[in-house]
C-alpha cells in the first residue's frame, strides 16, 4: 500500500526581493520584482527556455529545454541556520543569488514539487524542486568574509537540505517585501523505493 500525505495550506511573508542582474552569483535588492511567464524581469535566469547543463547529463550539453529554474527562493530561517552552522554572524540571501527570501514557512527547502506560492498581486510560483548547494555560492559568501576561505567548500555541506527551492512562474504579477504568501502543498503519494 502506498502511503499518502494530505494537502496542506501554509502561509508566510516576503522578507526581500532581488534580481540577478549580472553574470555574478549575487543578486541585487529591489523594491519589487515583476514576474512574467519568462521569470523575473531583468534577471539573468529570465527566459521560457534555458540550455541544459551538468544538472541534465541525459541531454547533450546546451540542449534547449523548459526553464524550470526561473526563480530562486530561500528561507530566512534556513539562512540563519546555515550561518550558525558556518559560524557566521549572518548570511544574506542576495549573496547566493536569491530572487525571494521568505519567512514563516516550516521546513521550506523540503516543500515538494508542484507546491504553489501565491502572492497578493495574483503572482504565482510553482515549485520545481530543491536547489542543491554549490561551491560557487560558497565562494560568493567568502567575498563578505575574506578571512573565512573555508566557507567556499563548507557551505556545500552546511546548506544541504537548506539551500532553498527553484521554480517557475505559473501566473504573472508583482511581488514586494512585506507581501504575504499563501502556500498550497498538494496531496502527495510517497513513492515506494521498491515494489
């Protein structure tokens, strides 16, 4: 018998909005972001499609594919936990390329694919999955803690399961700091590892 979990309704708040407006990992704080079906307007990851990369070894590198990574979402609480694990006084979501930093949503990075995040303007983001931590993000943090070169590699382990989520725009709209967010987690069947 397959175990099932019921649907959930959660809520949280937008703590910050950002745009990655260069080739760097870091994102820049904004007063608001506009979501279109292509993603965050002006963001480096904007686009309906993207070229495949090392995350998709089943396609030849550079194959056009659906851009399911339009938006990077982080949890203020998980950022604080990662900072504490690394012995840092703070970890800013913008340092590691966030588009949104949210608060009040328990176990944020564990939200399953298909989860919907709905904002007052009508903007809606559909979660694709978790965002694996990488050395590039660790190196970006080192720029703010130059005496902690170890963080480049230590971040990968410290942020495992707490690096946030990626998703794509299901409905267009504007998101601002202070906005509420309604979270809809669909009913889930726990897929059995063996039959």
